[in-house]
C-alpha cells in the first residue's frame, strides 16, 4: 500500500496509537488467533467447523493451482508484511502495545455485543446475532470456539484486508476522492459481508443465483451484519488489522456467553 493510499490508521507518527495500527504489530497480535484456529482444525478433525471465508480462499488458491495446506495462513501473514514494507514503516514496535490491543479488542467486542442486543430487541426481541454465523445445534463447544477464532482472522483477511483496499482503489480510479473511495468501499464490502452469511435464491436478468451455505435470510440479522461490517471497516481504517480481527473474534466469543 503506497503512501498515497494509506488508511487513516497509518497517518499518526508515534506512540501507542501509531504502533498498534502498524501491520507488523497486527501480525504479532493476530498470529496466536491464526495458529489456534489452524491447529484446532487439525486436532478436531471431522468435528472441526471451517470458517466459510477460509473455505472460499482455499478454493481460490486451488483454482490457481496452489494446493499446499499451509499456503493460506502463510499468504495472510505475507499480505501484512507486504503492507508494512510498502508503507515504509519501521520494523519494530514495543511488545507492550499488544496488551493495549487486547484491551481494545475486548472493549470494542463488548460494545458490539451491547449494540447487537439493542438491535435484536428492536427488531425481534431475540438474542444477538453472531457475526460469524450461528453454529448448528449439538456442535461441540471447542469446535464453535475454533470456528469463531477463524472468523476473526479469515473474514477480516478477505473482507477488510483484501477487498476493502481493492474496492477503495477501484473507486479512486473512477474519479472519487480518497475519502469518498474509502467510504464507498466500506459500504460495498460491508454489504458483501452481510450477504455472504445468508442463503440466497433469486433471479436477476435471466440468471438464477442460489447458495446453500449460510443462514436463512432475515432482515434483522442482515441489518446487524451490515452494521457490524461497517464497524469492522471503521476499525480497520483507524485501528488497523490486528484490533479489527481481535474485536471480531472477541464479539463472536462473547455471544457464547449471552
């Protein structure tokens, strides 16, 4: 990401808020989540629940001829390292910032739980929706926890780390200002984030589209995931990838307690 396309997270110059938003710090913070998910999936075997974004990204790599199992997590780490390199940011940070990032993630995740509870009571009077999608009844707790860790990592890799900058760049090439491009990209990818969690069956211009994965469509859960996508996009732009992935995972795990 060149200097001209830096997100707001990269505009500060020093201190905790700058260091914690760096891709290098994000990688150090997100690495335990990534390792826990990948190891958990291998250990659980058939009981494991793979995150949908993980499955989609692996299918894309398969189509490109890359079938090595560990290539996807390596590629995710490589994206953050490439972003850090292109941003010409220092290859160091204080390890103490990771504690602050953890506190931020838990705090933002809790605030999202409160927002989800308010939204669910407003629409349906039910319990908060999970940003990662609801686990099936009878699913082992360990499998659910591992799946939610995967959502925090791979959904943020796909929708925020990959698609959001790409959408913003496309908007910029169409003539929008950078600020308008980031806003438009955030809205577009948040819509896609919400749609990706639901089953779809519709016809458009003579073409029939249908998906089997995801929840049955409901406006209440769709609206929540749209708002959640906007919240994650805002965090990504201003607080970087690490806090965003941590917040996503923290929120999903908090829903187990609700």
